C-alpha cells in the first residue's frame, strides 16, 4: 500500500510570510494527525482529525495556524504569518480507528520548514 | 492525562551488543497500546513494535523486543545485536484502546542512540 504522502519536503520562507503543507493519508485511514517537531524534541500534536471532523486542536496556535480536511481524505496545514519559532519539521500521520490491538500511526517523510 | 517519560537523552552501544532504552508511562485509561518508533537523521518516523496492555507476552519483532512491566508502568525497548544502522532517535508512545471517540497519542521526548563500531 502507498504510504502517507507529504509535500513539499523542504520550505524556506521569511518571517511574516505564509506557507502551506499538504498531506495525503493512507487510503482508508480515518484519523489524520499533524505534528510539529522542533529539533531535538519529540513530536507535538497540533491537530487531529477523525474523518473530516476535528477531535483535538488544543495545541494549535489558532491565531496563525489553520488546518482543514474537507472531504475526509487529504489535509492542508497553513501558517500565516510565520514566526522564527515555527522553524521545525511538520509531520503528518494517519491511522485506522482505535480498538484492540491499537493501530499504529504511519508517518509521512515530513516537511522541514525554515523561517528566516 | 497521559504521560510518557524517557529519561535517557542519549545512549552509546558497541556494535553487536544489546541495548535497553527506557520508557515509563502514566495513564488513567484501563486499556492502551504502547509503541516504539525509530527516527533516523533523514527524519522519517518508522514504527518498530507494539505492546498491548493486556497482552500476556512481551512483544518481539526481529531484533527488537519490548520488556513490558505493567505494574511498574514501564515498556523498555531492547535492541539485540546492535548495528550501525540502528543509530537514530527512538521514541516511545502510547494510545488508549477504544473504538470511536478520541484516542490521544502521547510521545516521549526520545533517546538518541549511537552505535559505535
């Protein structure tokens, strides 16, 4: 099966500019996650979708970050305007719904964002 | 609330030796799954191994095994016969077990493993 697809792979922007990341999950995976990973740290959940509904966006800086998953398949994460501290790798992951055994998250290759 | 603690920021191991990476967790969920992921310098997160909280036996996947001690709330990853390609960041993660609703996934801060030739 095809894995989680993310684009772009790298992005360099200046502060105050806007940027968008795209993610296409594994076919049939209802749950989609966006994580922010700052260098040397663990992934931090930004937003979690189940189908096209948001189940957790408690750590999403909503004044500058937005995300959508309109048809319950692919998703877009946007930052506007970007700040220097947004420099990080943005990871998209998808999974089947819960139950036992608990399904693992499958990750894309990530987008490395550098804000100058 | 869920919490994952990885107390070893960095570890060294000699090639061909075994190494244990520590993970302790805290949760109020009665049923959950524990995962280990490997993140090489290239950045992708690779799923390694899974342990269910009600599984009677410790999970094994090739050279990876999980030393699960439920009473102590620990889920340590054991890598046997280390290889140079095992050098990477390793993350422990947890997800509750229930269908539907919200299954929050919590990650630890990671352990950087370096295998020495």
